[in-house]
C-alpha cells in the first residue's frame, strides 16, 4: 500500500491550564461529572492523581453503611457506581435496590428520568457473572431508551440517547468517539470547566495525531526493511491495519515506543495465519510449528524459502524485542514470548489438521482452540512486557497459563468474528465458524437462535472480563485497559458492511491519523 508522506512536526504537549483543585469542588456530583467529562474527552490521563483521590473518597463513603444513597438521584448513584467500577473498585450492585419495587423490578416511574435511565444503562455494562440486578438494569434501561427514541424521532436528545444505546461507553471504543464530544451537545453541562476541557482535548488530539503518524512511519519503514511483503506474496500486506491494532491496544500518549514495537508481533500473527490458511502443506506446517516450539533455526532449514525466512524474521524480531524489554525493565521475557508463539502455531495446526482430515469439532472444542488461534494471547503477552509494570514471578506464571483476562478477551474476539458473515480478507483458505458447529451440535437450532446464543456467550465473556479488571487483580491497570480495548475494538475490526468493506474502521483511521481538529 502507498503510505501518506509524514510531516515531521515537533511534539510539544500542551500545558495543563487547570489548577489541581478538583478535591476542593464542593458538589460531589460536579466532581463526578468532571471525571466523566475528562474520560470522554480522552484527557483523563492528565488528571489521574486528582481522579484517584476523588474516587478513593467516594469509595470510602460507599463503605460507610450510615451514608447510603437512598435519597440521591438515579443519575448520580449510577454515575458514581460506574466510575468506581471503571477505576477498579468493587461496589455492590444492591445500591440500586432503592430504585426497585417489591417484585425486584425497576420502578416504572423512572421512565420519566431519561438522564437517570441513560446513566443506569451505562452502569449496567459493568455487570459481573451472577449480578441479576445489573442484568435487570440493562434490560430495563435499554427498553426505556428505545421507547424514548421511537417516541421522539425529531428530538436532538433522542439522537443522543440513540447514540448512547448503540455505543455504551464501557464496551465501545471510546477513543473513536472523542470527536463527538468536542461540541457542547453531548457532555453534561454541570461543570464550569467543560469548555476548557474541550479546548485542551482538541489540542491533545492534534498533538497525539502527529505522534501517531510518526509511529506509523517508523513501523512502515521497519516492515519495508524486512522484505516480507515481497517474500510472502500469498500473505496480507497491511501495515496500516496492523499499526491501528496496536494503537487501539495502547491508547495512552506515553506509550509511543511500545505501540511501534507491538505492531511487529501483530503483523506476524496475520502472516503466519495466512501461511497456515492458504500456502503450506500439512507436513510443512508441522515442521514450521516444530521449529517454533524448539525455537531452532536449523529445524526450519528443510522448509520452503519463504517459510524459512518468515521463521527467521520471527526469531530475530522476538529476540530483539526481548532484549529491549530486558534492558529497559530488567526482565527477559523470551521464554514467555516463545511460549505464546508456540501456542498460536499449535492452535493453527489443529485447525489445519481438522480441515485436511474432514474432522468436525464440537462447538465447545472449536471455541476452546479458536480463542487461542485468535492471536489475542500473543498480543497481550507482548503488551504486558512492553508496558513493564508489575513484572514478577506471580504475574508471569499467570500470563503463561492463559488467565481469564486473556481468555475472556480472546473469546469475545473469536465469537464476534464468527458472528459476522464476511469472508476474511478475500483469502481462499478455510475457517470454520462457531455458528456452523453449534447448529450441528443442536439440530433444532435456527440461524437466529444460534446467533443469539453467540451474543449471550459474548455478553458472559464481558462479565468475566469485568470481574478480572477489579482492584484485586495482580495485573496493572494499564494491562487491564489493554485487554478491555481489544474487546472494545473487535466490533470495528469485524464490522463488515453488505459490500464486505469495513467502513467504521476506515472512518477510525481517518479520524485518528489524518483529520485534524480546528481549535
């Protein structure tokens, strides 16, 4: 692909124009709304210390049984709940019982409080396994919001409600929606600093855009220098897409170098996937997998030139990244990185053997292997070490054994991919689908019921991921956010239209890299 020429602009982040007096705000709701605004505008990282202090105070208050929230409005209670869980604090969902009737349903009179209902809907996205109250909250709020939209077609508020219903903040890729909040319409007007926040957000966006373009240029140069685009003529040549995948994983501006490095293993996931799908024979794939397992260049000598060169490049890239991490963070991750690649190739090989033999796995068997062949674990293992936070024997052991923070994210990606009907990248290889295997296991299942079953599985995987991202996790917040970002990005990555294009992804690329914001 032809890359746009990158203008080398100096990167000078705008100075913070605000005094650090958030804790002095008299109105608790104003402080919470300010935090929400900062997150939606993508500038929360600038005020993390202030945000942490406010959330700690609200969490401490939530533990005080004498305080309670029975006399508070639904909007405030739901916003506080959401922000605390978003920050990793476990707050019990029974705080919403004050808004429910004796039958355990939300009071119908709440339908007149559309802002409160929207806040409840956003809070319900943090549901954990077994939280019936939040499940009830999601169903109730979604119904009220849908009815509001239908009954107020030409109302500006209705458009805002429809957007929130389609893109709940927690489960959608919020960074993609930042520009939507540069106007005044979609942000709460309870804060006197909102306009100033929007100005800083616009400045930040343009500065970050310059940085991303420079990162893309560096990664594209690396990709060109490898020569793999020519050697592996059967494989996808998509450096822009691979970089975007890295960008959505690590969104914080401080992770510039890490984004460039993470783009490299992401590219190899696609390359090796195509090798297994459309190029090599089963015997060649077994030999390639054995070379990866043993991490031995001599084993690959008997492979065709392109496969041998691919493994050599993978070997060199992985060793180079390991060396950089060891030098920067004092821990050599080479064993964990090698295991991640071996696990991926093993999963690819299983799928190839199924295809060659004509074997039809059960839906459960397919999903268990498919979550691994999604490549999510490779991305997250590399991301964990590149972030360089909380690297110790406990976290590394967990990382090597497919913890739920990885497996849940991988399940979401695999199922969301299968939920779509697009043929993958116009490749000629064969990939099974969970829908097909589920319908074989359940003879009476229709396509509609099967797709609903997948949607339920995705919902449950999200609940498990939410549980993993609470404060007791041994993993750092930055790593948890990376896992969430992958899950959030999946609908965009596989959001094919009727022409088999990815319009939302193309829009994201333009927004994040090329369309500047007027200040």
